[in-house]
């Protein structure tokens, strides 16, 4: 499995918050990759240490795409990212996998991405569903948790299963 970026937002959020909110230059210390980041939305608002994009938010970096109804980023007093939250029809794709849910939260301190509410992870023909999925960016560990009263489910095709379908 390819290691997904933290919703490709970190570098773009730092740059935009630095430009819009006048934060110190050291806030640009980390980028997600060498590719440019493109963000479009129907509106943007920057207040204090928070930036909010609303209305059909689309963030693209290379092959990675994040789509949500709303994306909010918070930074601390040092200009470092504290968290990034995407809400409403959240969809992330990097060309190899797609993750959907109703809410996604990136925690910089813990280096985790947590997707909640009707989570569906698709890799090729394999599909995993859960109420919550937490991904540790540094280790590649995934933990899936069911919604109350439900079970975590997965459909995994072996190489021979996939070739039978073709």
C-alpha cells in the first residue's frame, strides 16, 4: 500500500495560512512533496490561527485529490499545524486507493489521519468498511473500528480471484 499524504493539506495549508494570515515564515518549514498544490472552493475565510474553505472544496497535489464540503485548518502560536479537519462528503484518492467518509481529521502531533462515519476504503477491487479508520502516517498502521452495534467488514480478492473475473 502506498503511504498516503496527510490529505495533501499540510504544505498547502501552511502556505495559504502564511500568506493570508501573515504568519511567520518558519510556518513553511515542511512541504508534502515537490508538486504544486491547487485548492479551489466557493469561499475562504481566515481568522486568527484558522483557515476555512467552504463549498465544494477540491485540493489537488500530483495524483492525490481531496474533496469535501468544508476544510478547516488550525495552527498553534508557533505557526505549526495542530489539526486539519475535512467535513461533509469527504473523499481522498491517490490513484491507488480511495477513502470516503463524512469527516476526516489530521493530527500533526500524533501523525494520524482519522476518517469517521460510513468509512469505505477501496484498493483495486478490495473494499473495507467501518465506522472509523485511523491511519498512522509514519508506520503505515491502520486500525478500523465499527460503528456501535455493527461490525467491520472487508472483501479481499486473491490474485486468482481477480484473474477469474477478467
